[in-house]
């Protein structure tokens, strides 16, 4: 008697842990589809790798929102442009009390949770944008934070380092 092999059972694709939808913070946001434990890798931030010079050319192309970009600076001086070939994590909003963090590993950016994320909760990290020059009130308004956290610093810019007096 010949035995037939059992039919291969297809393995279901894992359900993505996040979904993009409208955010009460700003525009689109990224939300947990299920509970995500602290320390979990959410996703890699992907997009076209470009030079700073190319990023400067691409900045301000949207006249309605000239300061909005999907650039992520790398330690090697290159940038990831999430608007070009990027994935859903480009929609993660800034928060002054973040529940995620971005880590650079081998010139790549990965988003990890800092604490347990509840199903339906919006993911966010501190953009900590670094701008040379004075952070005038107009500059701070251009990079206004809308996170609404009690200790919100009112800007997505990283705090300036204070120079030490001699």
C-alpha cells in the first residue's frame, strides 16, 4: 500500500503589529494592532539612502507644509528618505514622552518599544531634531510639537546644549 504525503498546510502570514490611520496628534499616525511588549522591534525605518545635499534639495517641496519631511539622519552623514520607498513607520509621530525609540545599527534605523504598548495605542518617539543656529520663537513654531503631554517642550527640536561658563 502506498501512502500519500499529507497536503502541505499553508502557514498564515503574521498579522502586522501596526496599522496607519488618522492621528489626533498630527496627520497620519501608527497604531498598535495588538499588544506589543516592551523592548520589541516594531520595524526598520526604510527609504532611499541619500546625501545631505540631496536632502536639502528635497526639503520644502510641499508649500503647505515646508518643514515636513520623512528624513532620518544617520551617523555616517547620509539620510534615509522615508518618502521615497519608505514603509508605514515613516508615519510615527513625535512625542515628548515617547513609548518607542529609534536605534541606529549598522547604518540602519530600527524602531523599538520602550514599554508595553496597548492595542489601539499610538506609537511615537522623540524626534530630537537638531538644527544649527538660534532656536528663535519662529523656528520653534515651525517645528511645533502637538503631543499634548503634560511635560511637552512645545517643539520637536532637541534641546540646545548649554555652554559652560569659564
